C-alpha cells in the first residue's frame, strides 16, 4: 500500500509545530510523501528534510497552493482519498473498505475545512468523534493502515535508536 | 485501569498548541486527568475546560511546577509510571508488563527531559524509535492501553457527533 498525506491550510506562525508533527508522523508511520497547502514555509520543509537526512527514509515534502488541485490530480493517479475529520464515519467501521485500496491520500485539515474537501473525499473518517488533534488522528489512522508495522520499519538512517530501558542509545552508521 | 497524563516542561508561547493537543488526546483517549509542569498557562487550562464543558467527560487539568514531585507523589499513590521517549523500549515489547497495572501515569516530554525522569519512570517506552510527536506517541500508547475502546467512549457531552459520510452532524442535548 502506498500512502501519501495532504496537510490543508498551513498558517504561519500558528501551525509551524503542528504541521511539523504531522509531517514527522507521516514519515515515521509509513507514508512516502506529504504535500501541504496554505502558506509556503521553507522552515517546515527544511526541518523535515533534516530529519530525513539524519534518520533516513525516502520521504518527501512538497508545497502546492491548491489542495483541491492536489486531490483531483491524485484521484486521476488512482489514489483513494481519506479525509480525517471529527464529523466523519468511525475509522473501525470504514477500515474494511479502505484496506483493499492500493494507493491512499490521507488528508488532514486545519481550522476550517471547505465543503469541497468533504465532497471530493472518498471517505470522511473520524478518530473518536471528539475534538483532539490532527496529529493523533493521523497517527491512529496510519497505525491501522500499517497494522502496527510502523514499529518494525527500518528507515536506514545515519542515526537510529537502540531501545533502552533507562538511557539514550543512538547508533551512528 | 485509571490513566493520568503528565506533560513536562510547558513553554509559552512555543508549546501552547502542542500541549493543548496533548491534553485533548488524553481526554478523548480515556485518561481522567492531565497535570502539566513548566510555565503556568491559564489559556491552556481554559481551552481544555471549555472543551470538557461542551463535549463532556470528567477530565481535569492542573498545574504543578515540579514534575518530579508529581511523579513521586503518584508513585506513593500506587501509580506505575510510563515515560514516553524515542529512546525507550518498544511499546509492543513492554505492553504485556504494563497492561496488568491498575493505575498509570503516562509522562510526555518536551525538548530536553532531565535524567531523573528516566530514572523515576518504571517504563521508558518508545513509539517507533523515530523522531515524530509526543501527541502521536500519547495517542498510540493510550490506544493500546484502551485496546481501541476510545472509539466507543461516551463522554456524555452537551455536544456530540453523529458520524456522517459527507456532512457535519452535531447533536445538542
């Protein structure tokens, strides 16, 4: 399964850290790319590229000012669009319909998501139906799509962690 | 199982939104309380209280300037301390030892976590060993502890969502 993420409506400085978390979760949980719309932010791109340089992965980040254009293009490329929103259908209920898809674009919103996004999405999906965090919703969704295999991913970075009960053990190769 | 969360080293304005997301994930994923250390932030407390007023739940937020004091007190109260850190042991490996515990304090860090936190924790636990997000790490950990039951929680709020394939359907009671 190929998974890409689309982050809607990035705003500066408000979303700097949340969008960085969204991108790093996408990378660590098995997505291959993130595109973001809203305001262009070379700092966000640099942060993500630096993490990839040190910690590995083929993950890419790119900007497109039109989220709708990205969604329409990905539909033409054969992607199924999963839009995460607290108003959507419960993830466990729709997961059986999403799992057989080959290519997924997972869309995570910001404050106000335009109506057209809901219409263009193949699935509007909620993680609990409570207000919480697009970072958490993305993590839980990718965890389910990956069936927990994000715990075994080897991103072949220059740096990697050797799990430790008390300390900090970083391997450099 | 009773679950509380401790958020370390809250900094203003840098952590405003991330700490809010941490608190809302704690609430939505079945924790009963969050304590935060670092800088006092009445805006953070107000945001979380407003969500609880509208969306329900017995969830509480409180501030303590000493994270170590909170951890020591919770240990005396019979809590097992699970500190989330990318350097720790993999969650799936330690989950069987954590699940039988009655009372858990899940600790989520900020930039630099002092040595003593690692020492005081009963478990230092990582969610993938990759740099990503304390919001995501908390969500995945609570999801595993709750065994996915966060999807069925009824927080009995004035507002709740009726899941919907395309629209926004909010019930007011």
